[in-house]
């Protein structure tokens, strides 16, 4: 918790412990219950979503991002999609 408080003091960002969660990566030999005793946040595992995007330890596949592509297609009208160049569509 001290490290998170120092981070907040140096960057000006406030840490909300109720919204925070610890997601351990390759911590089989670490006593996580002891380490996270005073953390106050939740504990999660892979896969999870960060800012609406899936985060996994494996390679991200098209099926993981299909919901984003569907939302983009739904928002773009047919004539708008045809006017945007191919490179612009990929960026979007």
C-alpha cells in the first residue's frame, strides 16, 4: 500500500482500492494471501478486461475482438464506410 501511495503522491493520481484488483502472473511460489493481506482490493485471474479490451496471457485472436468489430460496423453507416479509405478503416 505504501508503494501505491507513493505512486499517487508522485503522479497526482489517486488510487481507489475498492476498484483495484491484483492479477498475479507466474506467482506460484509466492504466498499471495500474505502479500495481499492489507491490499483492500479484489483478486482476479486471466483472462480479464481492461478498458473494455480483453487481456490474456495467450495471443489475442480475432474472436476475442469480434465484439469491437461488430460495434464499429453497427456505428458506421454503409455510405460512410465506403468513403473512408482502407487504411482509415483499419485504424478505426
